[in-house]
C-alpha cells in the first residue's frame, strides 16, 4: 500500500466538498476498491468514506410506494429490511458473497462500480429503478452504459436507489463457487403493464435487458413462452469458467427458472 488521506464526512454536502480535492475517490464498503488499491491498479491521494453519512443509510418506502435504499446501506441490511417489501431484492442481497462481504459491501458501491457480474445492477434495471445522486435522479435505462461504465459524472455520488415494487419477481443466479459472483443471473420483474428481464454476468457490455424475453413474457407469462428464444453468444464473456456460447445458453436457462419460480 501507499500513503493517502482519508476523509470521513458526516453529510452528503461534506462528502461532495471532500470529493473536490485532487485525485479524491469515494469509498463505501470497499469490497472492490481495497483489492484494487492493494494491487496498485488505482492510486487516489484521498479516500472519501461514505459509511458515516446517516442520510445515506437505511431502507424505507416513499409516498409512491417505492422501496428507497440509502447508497451506504449494506447488503446485510437490505437482506433484513427489504424482505417484507421486496422479497426478490432481499433474496438477491442474501446471496451476495459471504457474511463478511454482506456486512461491509453497500448497494451504492455496487451500483456505482457496475461490475459486469454484480448482482444489484440486474435488480435495478429489471425493476426500472431510479438512481439518485447528490445532484440528480437517473432512470435505470439511462444509468448503465457498459462494463464498469455508468452515467455518473466526476465527483457524483450515488446517495439512494428507489425501486418500484413489482407484482412478482425472482432473481435466479448461477453461482461461480470461488467468487460467489454470478456466472450468469436473471432478474425477472412482473408489473401490471409488462415484464422486465435483466441479465448480469453474461455480456462484455455488462448488465442488459433481454427485450425479446420481455415481449414474450408480457404476452404469456410462462417458461414455455421462452421456448425458441436465445441470445447471441458472440459478445458474451468468455473465460476459464465458461465460453460465450455457454453463457448465452445460461441466459435462457436462468430466465426460465426465474419465471418458473414466480409461477
């Protein structure tokens, strides 16, 4: 490791001010950033800790019935406090990593990092959620812009995520045993006006909506409606854990399992 300063703001305003320092970088749970620092793949001069900001903590509902989760809320807290409002989201949080990761990692950190195999981006995109920052609100369809790429601007912080709660939903995850990341996972959310399907872990472009499956399921919500549908494996992740063609196959399998679990 190397020398750097650590700022510990207690308000969002103070965090934004701290982020204006040269080479400042936010840190929440640090589940991605700390290993990156250890490998010397990043070298910020200032780390701005977001975990001490009370207004970025906790789970609640708003007057529109959306489930609102503070950006610094840990996976373990989402697992416990979202269970009665959005069981599929709580179930997703319960299967992230291991207990150590779930008690340190945060939803805001995951959404801001946008790892192509992260779990939360699938829930955000399938739910049609809104990502709230210190300066604006961004619709999920506009927020995710490719592998590790988002609509966030320099110095912008994810302060909250607002989830519309679907009539039914399920997250089906094919776990890579060593990392606990999904090799491929599908989040299916059924709303009164249609179905949204988001896939993570598969594409080189990161999380994406499987629109063909959405159309089929909106017309006929059953696993049989997906028969004959497939995604192109050309631009899928290919590594020692599985080829692009294998991941493309798993997209269909995981989506069918998610639909069958909803019933």
